[in-house]
């Protein structure tokens, strides 16, 4: 099966958002967010009982950043960095079979085994293929048909899940 797409700024941001969302599901980062909320309650307590508002202000700013501003600021940074990206506006081609996948673009490419993949996840827009610390993006609208998406989901994702369970 061959999957081809243009590595545009929108594709890049779509892939980065999927990777970002996957990272944010980790327990460590969830606990950090919950700690910020607890910190607000501590700040409210100190401001009510001691008249000290610094803790409340700092904790509120941290929580606003964590839950509201973190992705938009990161997205802005990514948009700026994409202007210098080597594969900017280049065509990316994937050749996929049950055992391996190859990626090719005007800048080069490589061939890999699915067993080297550390994680694969599906989002609404595509598949995030991670070979830590690198990730690859397979947008769903680049597949030729819905049956190709189903084959990828069943054959490849199933194989990676089995490989992860046996190691």
C-alpha cells in the first residue's frame, strides 16, 4: 500500500498536536496539572486567612498557562520553526506492508521494521507512529480508501500491540 501527502504547515501542526495530546495523557503531566489546581486552593486559603495574595496570583497564572495557553504558545513556536523545516512543502511517500514501512521524500528516506516502533496511536485525523524520540504522521485522508485505513488499523496496529505485549 502507498500513502502520499504534502508535508504542509497544517499537516505538521496536525501531527504535532496528535503527539502533544498523546504526551499529555501521561500520568506525570496529569499530576502536574492537578497539583496546580491544589496550589490555587492553598493560595485562596492564604489570601483569606493571612491576606497574602502572592500564592493565589502565582498559582492562578500557572494554571491559566497550563490549561489555556500552553498549546497555543507551543503552536506558535512550531509554526515559526516550520518555516525552516527541511521537508517543508515536499511530498512524503510511505510504502507500507505487514512487516516494514519505507518513507521517501525529496530529502531522502529510509526503511524500517514495525518491530522498531515504540508506540502507535490513532486520532481523528490520522495515525501517530512513534519510534522514540521521533514520530511519524500518517493522515487518514491520504489513504486511498476506508478499507486501506481498516487494513492498517487491523494488521499493523494489531501487530505492534502484540509485539509490545510479548516484550
